[in-house]
């Protein structure tokens, strides 16, 4: 079974993990109620999508 010959240094380990960070999901503004919403999703506060009411909200 293969075993590493030398200890992996902190610089090498951290360089490898440089691309593992998570980004916050993108947000756009609803043109109807001006609340933040996810792009290409129905607005959760007013129920509109592409200028039409898709989901009835209270």
C-alpha cells in the first residue's frame, strides 16, 4: 500500500484547498416588489415570475 515519503507542507495543502471556498448564491431584485430573489425563480414574497403572477400569495 502506498504511503507518503514526506509530510505535506502547509503551503501545499492550503494551495490545493484554495478553490474549495463556497460562494454566496447570486441574488437579483424582483421588478414587482423590489425584494431580493434568486434568479430564474418565482419571487417568494409576491409570487411573480417574468411579469406574470404564477403563485398566489397572501
